[in-house]
C-alpha cells in the first residue's frame, strides 16, 4: 500500500511507429508524490520541457495518445509505456525522451516490462492513494461507449470489440488488474492495423515506422505476420493494454470497473475527463489492504510472455 518507483534507471531505444524516427528513452527513479512526468529533450534551440502525464496534457487521440504543453512540445504514443507502468503498479517515474514519439518496440508493452523487471521496483515510504469511483460515469461516440462503475476493491476491465473483418470479428475479454496478471495476459498483446489502410496512412504521414516487427497486419482473410498471433484474441487484449495506459493519465490508480464497447484513445480520454468533471463521482482514498499472505510468503512471478492459443 506504499508508493513505488524504479530501483534504477532504464534505457530503451527504438523507432516511432508513426514518424519512423529513432528515439532514446531513459526511465529515472522519482520521489514519492511526483507521479509520471515526461522530460522532452532535443527540442529546437536545445530546449527541454517537462510534461505531466495527466489528462489535462492530452493534445491528440487520433491514432495514439499524444501529450504536450502550452509551448507546443509534444510526445506521441505514450500509452504502451504508461500501460506497463500502471500494470506493474509503479507510481513515480521521470521519463526522458529525446524525440517527438515513444519507440514502438514490438508493438506491445512487453519490452518495457522486461526492461523494468531487469532493474526492479523500489517501495517508497509515502502511502499510495487511488481514485475510488463512487457512481457510474459513461461517455459515448456513435455505438461505442466507455463507462466507469463503482467497485469495492481493485480495478477490473471488461472490453468488447467488433470489427467488420472476419479475421477479428467480435471479441470480448476481461481481467482484474495486478502485476502478475498483467505480465501474463496483457503485456505481450501487440497493436494492429489493416493492410487496406496502409496507403492512406502513408499519404497522411503516419505509420512510417510500422512493420511486421511491431504491428499485427490484418489482411482480407488472414493475419499477414508469418508468426501469427500471440493470443487467439490478441486484438481485444491490446485494446485492454491501451485502456490501462490511457486511464493512467488520471494520475492515480483507479478503484473501479471499466466497461467498454469498441473503445479507443479518444473515448478513454473522455471518460477520465468526465470522471473529474463530476466531483461527486470519485474520491481520492488510500486503498484497503488486501488479505496478508503467510509471513515471508511472496507471490510467484510469472513469465512476461505466455502465449494462449486456445
């Protein structure tokens, strides 16, 4: 029930999926109460800008989540790292980024998780606080919706998606968020896109760094990637991964129940804004302690990647 940070700094390098530019990310341990903050370096004239990973910093949600500040400094595609941090229960990190977009890596959050696990997580002295959902909050876009509901303990996510594609179709998945479940069930789920959209995205200057190494390519009749899927329902699991990252922009872990049909970055940003807009819908509390295990007993760590093809 205490706040956490990294035990040491972590360096991660790769290219951005949309702009195709290389990026170097350094994750630094941070003090309690500082939350997740991005340090955008390598700006014109050698400038640097601190950008809070909060809902008020969101600047765009078209194909990814982009945060920025009043000077125009931005960082795109932050949702996979934010998902990894939230999934592992990490409260305080300074994220140093030298480019306009986070690296896509393999299209999931697994490599972020692996890098964090190499250095470990440090517990801080300050108590953790969570946002407790007190009454239902709902937002809609067309036939899609996202809602947050009260829950006595923990955070549960239930997501359903429906695509006009026989490769994806209709999928539903849900789970209770904790680090073990996140590593096993969510972290390895990759982002995906349709082959029919590639040319349009390229003309718009997007998806310039996308490849079969970091994106599930969905064709008319099958997945194009030679290795196939990591999970039989990898598409909906990735929607859960994105939702965890987007909701982390609330600034605190959430105690509640997230339910969604065909969610996206925009709806996820809208539900956080809607929650904060109604002061009677939430409270900032210290979470109730879960039942204690036998003295000295620790939960067994699970592998970061456990394919489920059933």
